[in-house]
C-alpha cells in the first residue's frame, strides 16, 4: 500500500504539471505528499567572486544566514505557486502536502537521502 510519496521537483517549466499528477496520485492512494527541491552548492567561480568582495566574517555570515534566507524564500514561493496553481478549490489537495523542503546539495543525493529519511513508498520525479 502507498502511504507516503516524495515529489522531487526541479521547479522547471513542467513542474506544475508533474505536481498535479503527484497530487492526483496522493488523492487516489489517500497518501501524504512531501516535496523536495535541491539547490546545488555554489560553484568555484561564484565562491571566488564573493571572496574578493567580502571579508571572511561577512562571507561566513552569508553562508550561514544568506543561504538560509534564500532557501526559506524558495520554500515559501513553492507553496505560494502551488496555492496559485490549484486555486481555491485545491485547498484540500494542499493539505496532502506535509512538507516542502529546499535543501542544498547534489540533487540525486538529496532526493535519495530524503526518500530514505521519510521512508516514502513512492518517488515522483519529472523528466
């Protein structure tokens, strides 16, 4: 039986369509739905640009607080876009979403880690 599902999204062009399918599956199986999006770590070039403009303390602050702020904003925007996409009739469907997580790391590893951590029965990914 399917009790929980993980939808891994790239927030790309087709993400809303895949989300609709994920919610339809969650509704069909009366299952909980978790959403995860992976943010890849900054590349060496971006890191070196920051280092040239910020002192060590400011850089450490950016890494700790800046990324947390960025991730929190992405999570909020993802939920807002789901609400907008589903409209007023989709409030019940939104209740199936137990968590939206934006995590930094290699996407494939983030997805596998979350699938294992949440012990989901089904993994949903787009193309």
